[in-house]
């Protein structure tokens, strides 16, 4: 088929590519409805006309030097029947009256409907995820291809609606060609390729393909796109965007470059801005469906046990492994998965190290710098009575490096003796996998992991008491004993028992109850379908959801108004009616549920809000190599019906 001025269909792996007109253009082919199979692609090539008007084998090239072809634009929609108003009308007219979908953490979606109604849901289209499709340009003759971009990086934020598109509105895609061709060392092209990026296929409607000069409209500049700042791996070229807004830096500095000293060396004191950088962040009213953004490039990082969003480097997540591994800290570009920093943290001075979670807050010395806080809190063997929180300034990104013990504060802590009657005066056995820190470093919280009482708990939540806050302890530590604890471990603790924080119970809650949605998780509801072995497990009734309710990771929103929690059964968010006060925690809201048997996210232990507070990143320990990272973004009210 042919679209407009010389664009011919060169797709592969396509279920259907239907050339048709859009309303208002009757009689002219102006749009394409594409249904692409897994790993297939919609490819449109400019070819010179042959005999009878058909496309010849000779490419009709777009020259990179042509000033009238510096920008490629087109419009896209989701599949027919995916808009809210269409879906709502269709569903209300059917039995069951259901108008919501349930999104699984691995990206699949199932309807919240009765068993009899499930079989009819195939005719209702799901919106299309923009980051499940990648775009690149190609030269038909040489087969040379440009750098690839996810569609989500080419669409303005305000039009993404949670990185999904439906058929309610057209969304404009813009590709600036000059830089793309230069980076790809191409001087001409003739083919646009939209390729499946996730192995699940995609459905899109495309319209209005046009080439033109580079635009500089105010709307474009105001909107911006979601492209990430690049991080280069070569030490001499490494450049990442700092957390610090440009208006706070002399001369509008925006970048910190290795080899030129720390950003902190070039700026006046930023303590007065640092706390506001946390607390001013806006909480999402609701979230889009979870979408895959990347796979961690280092196959050795098999069990990410905690996530923390960097405040020094935009787009970087700090993470670490679970017990029985060396104490390495990894810096990962969230949207590409590239590990750009691996640092040995010299804390292994006293036997087993069992890091369970990580957080970012200001440093406890009131410098205004940002610090990483690491919870050495695991107690699987039930043989520890002293635990540690290690604190270090957020480090520079180095491909390989180390953080020495003399640069680390270590806060030892204990739980009170005889907390449970069965303890008989001994320290309680409490397994902690969640750490949260107040932005000003005046307090940290620990949350228990438990499946007692058929999964209910209760879950104990602990905080540092008055008089033993990290800020107060550092102020009193005139002889650097807290750094001595890092060097000597338990010996230094026994020599200085007054530095041990006696944790204080602040609240108890029940583990979240996933039973409210498990009735919808039937084998026939899944799209794509479950593999046979997983389907058999569901039919055998082998799901013990109570054992999957334990909280395995938590993070506090920068504003202090909510907590995000991960469990083996799903992702939840708790509101805080009083910011930064766990005594005022509200009921958990389910954001996503896992399907366990064939879901790489059912064993999620790493979760964090973004540095801006406008989304959530998470990863699981289940996948065992090249872990996938998923993302929840804020969603617009127009897609509020999606869950």
C-alpha cells in the first residue's frame, strides 16, 4: 500500500497494516492502522514510483543536508476502541458494569470482571504503551540504521497520559534529524521504522507524516520531550546533569564533570536550598500503568535489594545487592539500565554484611550535601543484636572505585529488650528490609518484614528517639567515633555503648491485603496469555497470597506525604495525613499486583520514588541477571479509569 507522498509499506512481522483515510480526508489515504506481531516492525519507505504507479526498488532519499528536511513529524493514536469514552460506553452496556482494568507489575493487564464476562473482553482494546515501540531511520539500499529512540522520548510530557496513547486524541511525534543523522554517521535515509521493543507486539494508528525545516516554536520549547541527558562511560567524557537547579548555580552551571572537581567546590553554601529541594516535590494524585524502561546491564547484579534516586545526578538510581555478596554500590541510569558506577564501600569489618535498603537524604553534619544511607539490617540467621546504618556523601560516578571507611559515618542501633513477652528479656528478633530517612537527617525509620498471623503481621515501625537523632549524634561526636565504628565494627560499639541508638516503636500496621483483587487473577483473564505451566498452577489453586503480603521495601515521598511499599504480591502506597509522621499513616492503596508464577516482578524488594517525586521505579530479585526496571508515572485525569 501507499500513504501520501511516496511512502510505501515495507513492514515485517505484521498481523495487519491497513491504509485508510482519517475523518475529513475521505477519498485520500492519509492514515495507517498497524497491528504488529511480537518483534515485528511497521516500516514505511520512500521509493521512486515504478511502472503502473507501484513503488520501484530505487529509494527516494531524504538528504541530511536538505534545509527543508531537518525535522520529521507525524501523529499517532492508540488502537480503535481504546479511548476512555469509547471503553466506558462499551463496558457499561455489557453485563457486569465494570469500567476498570487491573494492571500487573510486569505490564500485562486484566479486566476487573466476572468469570463469564472475561471471554468477551478481547474486543475492547488496551491503550498502547509508548515505550514499547522504538523508532529509527534506515537506508533501504545499504541497510544502515540510525540510533534508536523509544516513542516515549519523542512525545511531550503533557501528551503522554502515563506513557499510554488511546484513540481519543492524536499525539504528535517530532524527530530532529540533523543531530540524529550526525550521531549515526548517516548522510541520507529513506525509511521510517517503528519496531516492537518488548516482544509483545503493538497496535498504533499513524497519520500526517511530514518533513520540514527545524521548528523553534514557543510550544515546542515549553513542552520539551522526555529525552534523558546522556551519560558517557569514558572517564574523560563523563558528564551528567546535577540535581541542583541552574538558577542556584553561578553562571547558570548545570553540569558537573569529572576531572574538574566536585560541584560543591564551585558553589556557595547550598544548605538553605537543599531541604526545600526535597519537601517542595508534588505527590502524584494517581499513577499510570507500570511499564518496562530498561534492563540492568551488569548481569552480576542479580538481587537488587534497595533503590534510591540520586539527588546529585538526574536519572541515576543507586542500588546494592542482598546478603552473601560483597558491599558494592551501583549507579544505574534508570531509563537505559547502564551501570555507570560500581563502588566498593569499605564497611565489611565485622563478619556478615546484609544490606537490605538504601535511601537519600541530607548529610547529618548540616553541610547541605546529600548523603546515601544504607541499612545493614538483615537478620535471617537470627544471630544479630546490633545493626548498622552507614552514611556516606553521595559519591561521584566512577566506573570502578571505592569509598573508604574514614569517609563513612556508621550509626549502630538496637531494638529494646523484652519487646515481645516470648523474648524473656532478650533482644527481639526483628527482620528489617525497609529504611526511610527524613530529608533533614534528623530521623530515620525502620520497617519490619513479617508474615506472622497468616500474613497480617502486625508490622512494627521504628524511629530514632529524641536525643539520638543522627544530626545530634554527629554534633556530639567530637572524636569521630562514628567513623571509628565503620573501621572497627563491634569492638568500637562495645567501647562506646552511649552511641548505640535504642530504636523506639512509632506504629504498628497490618500487611496490605491483596485478597481484594485476587479473584480477578484467573488464567483466562491474562493478556498475553499465561504459559501452560503457569496456567496449571492457577487451576490447581496453589496461590497462597497470605505468604506474599510481607513488606520487603519502602520509600518515603520527598514531600513526606506518602510511603510506597513493595511486597511479593504487589506495589502499594500509604498516605501520611501529617507529613513525615508515621503515627498518621492511612490505608494502603494498591498500585499494581503481581501474578507470581510467570512474573519477573513477584519478588520485588527494590522501590523508590523519583528524585522529583513524580513516579516510582522498582526492580525484583527474581529474574537473576539483567534485572528489568519498571516505572509508574503520574497519570492524567483523562485515563483515571485505568488501574
